[in-house]
C-alpha cells in the first residue's frame, strides 16, 4: 500500500507545483525595420514596448550587430505598469555605404520570476537611392 501512495503523492506534488509557476509574456511593435539613409545620415525611430501582464515589468534594451556602436538608445531601463505601453526612441547613423543588420534586444523582467526577451531587427541600407 505504501508503494501506491508514494507515486500518487509525487504526481500530485508535480501538478500543484506546475500550477504555481507563473510566467510573463512580452510584446513589442516595430519588430522589423528596413531603413534607407545616406552615408553619415542620422535618423530617429522608436520601438513600442507593451506590458501585457498583470504585474509591473522592468524593460531593458540592449543593442547588438553591425551598427551597435552607431545606435543610441534614449532610455534603456524603464518600468511599465500592467497594460502600459511606451515608445522607446533611438537614433541610428549610417557610417558607410552598404547594407547592415543590427538588433535592439528588449528584456522584460517581473519583480518575481524569469525574464522574457524579444528583438527588433534593423536592416539599414546606406548610400543607395534605389
């Protein structure tokens, strides 16, 4: 009888544990951009970040890729309340002729629990008018 109770106890413990796990979701606008600029031209754009959760989340932005040194993020650490959304502005400069791909990575972190990340991919075409 004890051997039958033990597996049942383990199964119930797992089910209860899974129901207590909470996770957040993430949402951004402008997840893909294709920008055309002249060489050395600077452009201001934004990424819309949305908190679609029932709890506050901290939002951090990180740049990566070919043009990471030429991207300036205006705010890279904000807190959004449930249901709140905000445009996060950045500037990007085209240092040379050609095509480059970069990303702005957006990390959503609740007070308790794991983080979730999304990326906005920026394709920059510089120096070509066609």
